[in-house]
């Protein structure tokens, strides 16, 4: 078979053999390389999405831990905001100072059938630095009606101050706020009273109470 003149050049048929059209090896390598790069990129993007999905809560947790007591109390009014109570922080944001035992006046009242218990307890409190007020039997509302170790009574403004300080001397006594004025507090001795806390224990409790409290992360009372 003869090749027409117009079909000359590198594709001209000679004899009985035909030229083969082969794809360039360089082009094949480039395509393989591009495919590999694309696969790596997709794998990396998928991994990043998974990491974000599983660690997305960390940011929220950090935000909760970064809350301050002021944030927790924002928007609260009335009794929930601590109205009528001793402020927990003083000027400059410093913790409010608790009264020393010498500034806490205590009425010691006996609600049990055991005689002399009020005076004995009052004498011990006085040795520990407390100021003693009235020493007497408990009023009718409490007489023979206090089953526990005792009850601590005071005006609402003494709950975070005088009552807390007095509570270090009798940890099991129940503190209660009553409608009255002044800072004088009552210790009403109950049926299960066996004495005040040991001096070393009471001293340690006072020291711990006076130390600045560390706020728990993310905790709002």
C-alpha cells in the first residue's frame, strides 16, 4: 500500500509496520503526584474536623471556669443577691473581714433539763475570747425543744459574720436567722450537747474561716 504524499512526516507509514501513539510518561507522573497531594489534603482536612468536633467543648469549659463570683451573681435581686447580709468582699474586692471573737457578743441559753450548763458554757466561751451577754434558760419556744447539740440564732446580718465565728466552737449547732436587730447572737444548748469543740479544733476552724475562700471553677451557688 502506498502512502499518499500529503501524509508525510513522522506518521508516514513505511512498509507493514504502523507507529504506536504512547502517552507521555511525564504526564502520567504529574497526574499521580497531583492525586497523592489531593488525597493527603483531604485526609488532613477530615482529621482537623474530627479534632474540632471532639474538642469543641474545651472552649465552653474554659469559659465556665473563667466565670467570677460577680458573673454568677449577675441579674439576681432581693434575697438571692444577698440583700441584708454581710458583704463577702470589702473595698478593693478584698474578702470582708470576719469579726474577732472579742467582737462577738453571745447570749448562752440552756434548753435542757441539766442545771448549770449555760454558765459553764459561757465561762468556756469567755476563756476563748468571746464577749458574754445574757446567761439564762432558753425561752419557751425552745425550752426542752432542741433535740440536737444546739441552735445558733442571730439577725440576718450576722449569718455570714458573727454566727459563722460562733459556729467554729460548736460545729454541729444549727445556725438560724431570725427577725431582729443588732449583732448579738444566741447559743441555745440542746439535749445532745456534750461540750464545745476542743480548743485546738476550734482554733483551726477559726483559722480556716478567716482564710480567703478559693472559688470553684465554674461553680455558682
